[in-house]
């Protein structure tokens, strides 16, 4: 499967309007391809939305985009309200090939890590070994990778992982406990080059909620 990770930044005060636009069109849009999640920013850069779409392959992505562009209900956004757009094409991580959806938490932490080129396979093996213990604390909703050997665009060698939490107190408790797990954080550090964490909240029509 191919996953398109999209993020938008809007002019101040126009995020709610943008979400309403998607709410009006999402029922038709998901007939073309599966929506994995739809979030709004909570902590970090504000006035942003984040959503992930699943495609069978690049041809499916192009056909879905073409069909949407020719539909009367598309596009849902007003171009003059958009400050920035970003899209990345990614593959599911080997240890979490199927993203989880459903009710998992009111807050989602999205972590974006970049790794040394050529180390994604080693990273995947390390996570496969240590993730079962980490998920005893809280579930991993989804994980995606963009190895330079597979894709030629986006943030190369990026690893994106999404974690749900009941609330910010739950996040703090799990973060502290995860730091005490033998080998959990150390398994990534030899290959890590940069990392970023943001907190998002699901909108009412998000499959991850």
C-alpha cells in the first residue's frame, strides 16, 4: 500500500472553516480511497490539519485524484486561506503493515524522526523486537517510513509514528514509563539524526478517534 501524508497550515482563524469543508465532502471522497486519520493541531504549530490517505499504488492515487478534481463537490478548501501545504508519500513500516483505526484516545502524538540513510531495515528489526513491551503501555496506531532507496520525494529517510493517548496526563505517564524500558529508546539512537514531536486531536469524522 501507498500512504499519502498531507499537512496544511491555514490563516489564523480559518481552520474550523476548512474542517467544515472536508466534513461536507468526506463521505464522497472516501469512496475513492481510504482515509486513515484526520487531525487538527493542538500543541506545536497551530492552525494546521493533518490527514493520511491510503492507496493501492501510485496509479490508484493518480486515478483517485483525477476523479476528485473532476467532481462537483471538490475541492473542499479555499485556496486563499492556505498558507502552506506539504505532502509525503510513505510506506507502512514492516512491523505495522496495517494502520489501526477506531476509538483509541483524545490526543495523538505524531513523531517524525529522520535516520541515517540505509538504516531503515535495521531500525525495523529493532522496533519489531522491542515494540511488544512498549505497547503494553499504550498502542502504536500506525508507523510509516520513507527510505531513500524506495522514494525519491518528501522527507527522505523519515520515520513517522502515531501514538494515541487518553489525555496529556496519560501521555506524560507513558513517556516516563517508556524511558525505563530496557532497550526501547536505545534501539533507535544509533541511527537517529533528528526528531520532532507534535500533539494533535482527531476531528469528528476521523477514523482514528
